[in-house]
C-alpha cells in the first residue's frame, strides 16, 4: 500500500482552507483522503521604536504559521500521483511538503 502525505503551510487561514479544498476535490476518485489540522506556530518579535531616547517604547509583532496535512492512501496509479504533484507545485502562497511511504503487509504476520 502506498500512502502520500501532503503538508501545507500558510500565513492566512482562508487561503489554506481554499487550497485544501482544491486538493481534496482532486483526490475524490480515491475516496481515501483525510484532512488533519496541525498546531499553529506563533513567533513573537519585539522591536524598539526609538533606540536612543525612548527605550520603553516598543512594538510587538506576531507571525502565525497555519498548517494542515492531507493523508491519501491506496494511490497506486502513477497518473494520479503526477496530477497531485503538479497541483501541489502550482499552489500560490503556500509551502508544500510531500512525503510518500510504501507499506507492505503479508498474511504471514497479519
């Protein structure tokens, strides 16, 4: 059994949901796509507004990285895999990480 895990990362939730929906619609023939939301990473930055006179005057910024994972199982056709990779390559505003795993089971140990 071959499984593919696609991890999407983005700064905005709306674009992440939209692109997840596009990939899930692409995976409809397999009927085995599962969407899992991953925890949000938050990075906080503090910057001095005026380094010379007003040391206590500061600005704080927060950068949030939203993540979601799509797990697809039993993708045995190369056409489907290439179509999925092509769609992931042309997503705008996202970082895409793809992992492919091969699991082989026999009746001897099952």
